[in-house]
C-alpha cells in the first residue's frame, strides 16, 4: 500500500488546543477593551496607529474624492453659466426699462415746461409733436405732426419753453413745416431788452447773427434779445437769444453780434404753435424821459412769463447818439436801411 501524500492529518491533541487558544484570545481582547475603556492604556498606541494608517486611508479614498469634486465642479460651472446668462438677460431688460423711464421723464419734464408757458403767458397755443428734423447747415427746418386739419396755417409762430423757435412755412393736411430761426433764409425784427435798440436777427445755419449794429447803440455781450413785434408776425417780448460775442464788421462802421438761441432748437419732442387769436402787440415808439434822452425797453406779459428766470433783466437806460437823437434801425454801408425779408414782413 503506497504511503499517504496529502496534507498532514490533525491530531486529536491539536484539535483540542484550538478552542482553548481561541478562548484565550477572546479573554485577552475583552480584558484589553475593559482596561482601555477604564484607564485609556491603549489610547496612545491607537493614536500612533492612526497616524501610521492615515496615509493609506487618504490614498484609498482619493479616487472617490476626485470623482465627487469633478462632478461637483461640472455641476457648479453649468449652474454658474446659466445664472450668468440669466443675470445678463435681466440686466439688458432692466437697462431697456431704465432708458424708457428716463426718456419718459424727459418728455414729461418738457411737456410740463410747455404747459407752464401756456398757463403763465395766457396765450392761445397748440401743442404739436415733432415728426422729423432737418438740421443741415443750409436748411434748418422741422416737420410737425399737425396740419390743416388741426388748424395749423402758414405764418404761425412756433415757440418752446425757452423762447422763439421759428414759423410755419408750409402746411399739408396732416403735417406742417417750420422754418427755424437759424435757417439762412430767416430773419426776425428784435430789440435789445436792456435798452430797446431795434435790430434784425439773421440765421447762420447753426447760430444767430445781429448785423449792422451801430457803434453808439450801447449793445454789450450778454444782452438779451427779444422779439420787437414789428411786422405783426411774432408776439412782442418773446426771448430770441443772448449776445455771445461782438466784433466789428468789414467796414468797422458797425458791429456784428453772435447770438446763442434761447430756444432748444436741436432738442425736445414737442413745440407750441401760437393760434391766430393770440394777442400780438406792437411796442410804442420809445419816448425821451426828462432831459437825459432815455428810452425804455418794451415790456410785455409774454416776455416776463416766457423768458427763463436767468434771462429776465431789468430795463436800463440807453445812451443817446452823439447828436442827441435816439438810435434808429441800423443802416447798411450804402446808407440804406436793410429791408425785412418776406418771412418777417406784415
């Protein structure tokens, strides 16, 4: 019979020792647990073991932590992109609303000023919205969304809260065209509010100009210029502008003045049209007072109510000419008085 070649067969003594060994290990473990819980004998050993095992734990949990971080970052990035897009859209909508509100506020402020002018002046006016503009250097005109059906007619004066803007030159059923003061084809008879000197304002495309001002007229930079009412086209006393600069003309016999318009010719959405029944008064001839040959400036309710507060100035005396006579309408270089253009003739 061949010998047994398999694993050794446990003896009975070894089988009996295994339960005893297990029981001894169990008693030892329980004893260590009780002693550690009561006196903390193994705390230091456990801490040192944790320090030694911690790198292994960190290394084992690294893949899981990296996966969670990548997943969280991807979700956060997508959420941030969506929130950023939503905030950008909200900002665009808010800016659009703010722009509309600002535009509405400006329109309301201008309408309030126009209504205040109508109430204070007592003139019969009509509100007309601006439909189109043409501010070419050689053509300064407005197109209004009001025509013959609204009672607009050729020759009506056009004003805003600041002063005179121009006059209506053509009318259709639903629209009308306004010739602005700054148009080269426009001229307006005016007076200097401070001393009553009569002059004529001409358009220069983007500014206004006073020509043929006598050297003895006493006109100064800063003087307010108002309508004189001559010709019956414009009410007396409406602000036209203020003198911004004075210079001698080519002959050095007269002065030329540059005016800053009182009206906002390049701004606003609405204007006022003076109705045919609006009172238009022609100022009387200035009379000398005492022996000083002083003449008073023309005053009117329209001038006091329409002119801005900073543009109202008290009338002052005007020095007489060298011959003691009051200054008259300026003459040109050939000795002839300049005639009024068709737009300002009665």
